[in-house]
């Protein structure tokens, strides 16, 4: 059962859950991105939003995808999108720029600078993260 904060309208796991309470829209976060990266975001969103139990919200500087826990985060940067996802084992894919073991699972990062980097492998990583959490 989720709860919606009356101030920022974020959907959260439980009432009065601690969070950064600021009202931000996806458009605000993506306003300085190239059309190509906005399209990459739109493609990711269109794929993920209909998965079982997924809610999407914005925090101060990122877009958060939650099932029972956060399983995917997109953080717009100056000229790229930082994609954070989780895995049970260390990914061997060269596109993963950073992996950190945290609470028994790996927190991984990929940075997209163009639409053609949005490969089936990226979608597979996100889908695995969705199932993991």
C-alpha cells in the first residue's frame, strides 16, 4: 500500500516516510537535455511504466522507479543520463562504468550520451533489477 505526500505529490511506500519533499516535474529535470536524450528517457519510460507494480516519481535531481523498493534511477547530467540499477552479481558488460556492492547486491551505473546506446542489454539490466527487488 502506498502513500502520496500532500506537499510534493510523490508516491511513497508508507505514510510520513522521510524523503526530500520538493515538487519537481520530469520536464524540469530534463529541460537542459538534448532532444536525443529526452527521446531516450521517453523510450525507457514507455517500456518501464507498465511493468508490474511500478510507480514513477521525481526527487530533487532524479527520476525514481519503484516497485517494492527503488529499482531504477535516472539522473540527468549536463550532457548525459546516469542510469542506476541493481544486480545480484557483478555485471561483466563494458558499458557499466561503476559497480558497488551494497546490502548484498550491486549498485551499477551506465551513462548514456546518445540514443543508440539504449540497447537491449540496457533494458535487460533494468528488467533484472525490477525482478531482483
